[in-house]
C-alpha cells in the first residue's frame, strides 16, 4: 500500500483511503515543499497522485518534482501523475495543460464535477490515488462564500468519499479567510494538519502536527521539519 510521507510517519497505521485531510498552514511555513515531498513520496511508493496547483504554475511543480527524483514526463504519460492547472486561468489566460478547469466560478465547476469528476470516482479497478491541493480556498477570491462552501460539501468532498481508493489533501493558509470558513471545512474533514514557522531567538523552526484524525491513532505533538538541498522535506522524530 502506498505511503503518505510525513503524515503517516505520525500515525500508528495507514490513513484509510477515502479520507479528507485538511491542512492549515502559516503563509511563511514550508507547506509548498512539504506538499510536493508528500506527492513525490506517494508516487515512489506505488500510488497515483493528482497535484492541484492554485498558487504556483504547473512548470514550477514539475521542476520541483524532478528535483525530488521523479521522471515527470513518463509519469504524466502513464497517468501516474496529473498536474491540474488552476493557476493560469487566474491570470486571465487559457491553460495549455492537459488537465485544467475552464472556469473559476462554482456554478460552472459544479456542472463539470457532476458530469466528469464524480462519475470517474465511481469507476472500478482504480489505483490508490492522492489528491493534493496547494491552496484549496483560493476560489473564494472569485466566488461568494456560501456558494463555495456548498460546492465544497456537495462536489469536492463527495469525490473523495465516493471513492474508497482516493485520499484528499486540501489546504489553506491561515489568517487569510474568515475564521468560520476554516471551522466549516474542519467539520467535514477526517483529519486536520497544522504547519507553522516558530521563532526561537535568532533561529527559526518549521513545525508540523496532527491536530486531529478520526480513523487512525496519531501523535499530536509538534515535530520539526528539515529541508534538504533539493528542497525535500523530512520529519525530525
């Protein structure tokens, strides 16, 4: 069974497929590099990954995954890696990527999910997949809050829950959106992860913890993250 790096290093067993794990991170934390390390490690252990790039262009994602030792071109050709481009359309441009949403409006996305994404999750014989989202709440900049929350609950969450072979790892930066929105997303999540940057005198430490996990026992303590020369993130025990 594929392994979720860092997160499953802090649990007593594997995170059950079909789980939705919500990550809340300080904007100055190492979430971006951590998210790519998790995606790369998952693929290396035999899983299939979809990386949803909201805050970074797809080529930046590819470059870092190559630094982490992945043959990105081959993996994309084999459909073991899908990079979803949510970034380009925010610039008012049409994406040239194979996987990209044509709109940022939840009214359009809801129809697209109903027609394509949700039926795809019901198809059988699918490999274990991980869906990583580098900033799942960025769509709030283009939609009213109530519409996006409804979209999340009726479309995004079901794409994980309906497919027992899929685990979702959505995320959002802390302090950017109203507090009640974070609480709303926490209610639907099967687990909550926190990342922060902590200052101690003249030094800083990147930290991670599991705040909650519903379906597996876990370590709730804060743990330090170390960043390698290739920006790979590893957990200090």
